[in-house]
C-alpha cells in the first residue's frame, strides 16, 4: 500500500471488500467498534482514495457475456504525451458512442508487452471488433496484440473474479504484523 493505514481502517476496508453492502451498524458490530466510528472511517477512506467505488461483481455469463479477454499490447516505440492524450480522446469518444467492454486498460511491463486490456464480450465477433478498435491507434505504433481468452460459460471454474481473497490476505498480513499499521 502507498500510505500507512491503521489496523481499524484496514479491518473496515477488508470487510467492505468482502461485502460492500454491509451497513455501518453491521460492520461496527462485526469488528467491535461503534457505528459512528465506522461511518467516520469509511468517509475518511473514501476521501483519501483508499475506496474508489462501491460495486458488485456480477456473474458475467448470466448477463450474456461469453468471453473475458486479457489482451497484451506491445508498442514499438516510446509513447509521447501527445499520443497518450490523443488515445484518451479517442477512448472518451468511444465511451460516448455506446457500451464499452473494457474493464481495465493499463500500461505496464512484462512478457515483452507494454500494456494490458481486460475486456468482456458477448461473442467472438464482439471480441474481434474490440481488437480492430485497438488497432485503430496506428499512431501508437502497436507491434502486436496477444490475447488469453476465458470461456465464461465453461462449467469448470477455478477461481472466478473476487476481492474476498485479497481482503483476507490484507488482514492476514496485518495479523502477522507486516508493517501496515500505525501506532
């Protein structure tokens, strides 16, 4: 974590990651503090940016999506600030024109790539349109894209997307005393 977070703040954050619908009253009872304390800390965590949004993780297959794609993008050259801004403008325009299937789009490094897009698609045709959309950014000098496709209708599931394990990991680190808390 970037900053230091107190034990009680970490407990509240972890419980909210497991269930963002929990009331402040229920949360207070669960961790053994008062409801006003929980409300104050939740508000503080939001203001400080530890909590960016409250959401649910739906069953994507039940919503009609059949593919989740992890698409790795390799750029051929360093990206200028003008190119980044141009790409942002195109993405903003795409968002205005209708539903957008990208869940996450980030720069990074590894496996010989410089970016990653995580997206969901109703079918393979939708996925191919997404790849064509990525390839329209010719000014970014995209050398290649490679995708790992997940069949969301596969009956054998190993560990679907959840933040519960991350929440439990944060609490385990706190219990082990691995420097996340302040005095």
